[in-house]
């Protein structure tokens, strides 16, 4: 049975119980989102000298049946054009031992492209994207759809391979890494 939902408009501003809060702008949204802890993943894409990646907390499952992942990337990042061209990427879920590597892929120290891969062991799975050999888990994907909205692109990946490791994932909240 399919349910139909009717769009409703809610006029919150006219409610007498509305309390004034900080303005809904980019700076205050960033402050609010910093309070939300997220799992740390390293997105890898490209090949050879044209490989790169980024550290994100935006990787999540879109669907388990069929297996699909979702990641949001800034359109101005160095990772998005390489990912778009290659058509594949890996989501490397990292643990406490990977904090320095997460910083490398976040651009700390000015490392770019293939330099970000230094100091770790990598293998390739079905799509050809690099997978961290000792990741807590790695999810290998090919792009199913990319939706460009505002400053970001929402990438939906069809899962083509999964590699399970050991340990607990690294978390990021309030500008710091946390371990379980």
C-alpha cells in the first residue's frame, strides 16, 4: 500500500511561543553541526599521479537493499573533479590509528593529490579505487548519480565491493577526534 503525503506549510513565526534564536546563516549552521559527532571516513578516488581524496564525516548509507552509499563533497574541492572523471571511489572507514592519515586527507600540512597517500598501505578492489589495507571497513563504489546543489555535490555510489577490517571507527565532534 502506497501512502500519499500532502505538503504542509507550517507558519512557525506566527506562533506566540517562538523564542528568538541566532540567525539561520552559514556560520551558525556550522556551529550547530559541530555539536553532532560523525564517523570519520577517507574518500579515495583516481589513479596513479591523478589520485586524491578527502576526509569526511558525510559518508553514510543511502540504502542497504540495494546497497548504495551517499557522500557529500564540496564542489570546489580538489577531490570532486577527479571523482567525477574516474567514476569510482572508496569510502575508507578509519579508526584511532588513522588520525594522522585523516589529517593528511583533510589537507593538514598542505599535502595534495597522491602525497596524501603516503605512510599507509593501499590495495585496490573492484572499482580500482584505493582502499586502506587496515581500514576498519572499506566500501568500494561506482557513481550511480551525482546531484549538484549549492556549494556541494551529493554523490550516490553503487556498492561493488566491501572489505571488513577490525576495530572501532574514529569520531569527529567539536573540532576534535574522539575514540570509542
